């Protein structure tokens, strides 16, 4: 059994209104040191496959096809 931790974030050139709203909230709470925020999502997926290579192939395929939008998002993952 493998646990994939998948991080999906907007590409740097894509506007991030959620990140801007979070940054504004941080500033309103007095956290003036915050300079930028990029919001994303973390997904944890348990996989029942026999090898690390099979898990990596399955995760990469699903990220490209469903979990991330390759036009505007980047993804990376780790396997445990």
C-alpha cells in the first residue's frame, strides 16, 4: 500500500484571487511581513499497487487527467 501526497498549485503566471484574498486577510490581522500567498490543494490518495514505479505512474497519470488542470496548474507528489 502506498500513500501519495499530491500538491496542486496554480502556475506562477496564473492570477490567484484566492491567494490575494488570503494575503489581504493576513495584512488586516497585522501580519505585515507576508509578501505573497499562492493557494493550492493537497490530496492524499491511498494506492494498492505492488511497486513504487506502479504507484508513481498511476499518480502522474491521474494528476494529468483529473486532479490538476495542466493548462493552468502544476503538480508534484511524494509517495510513502
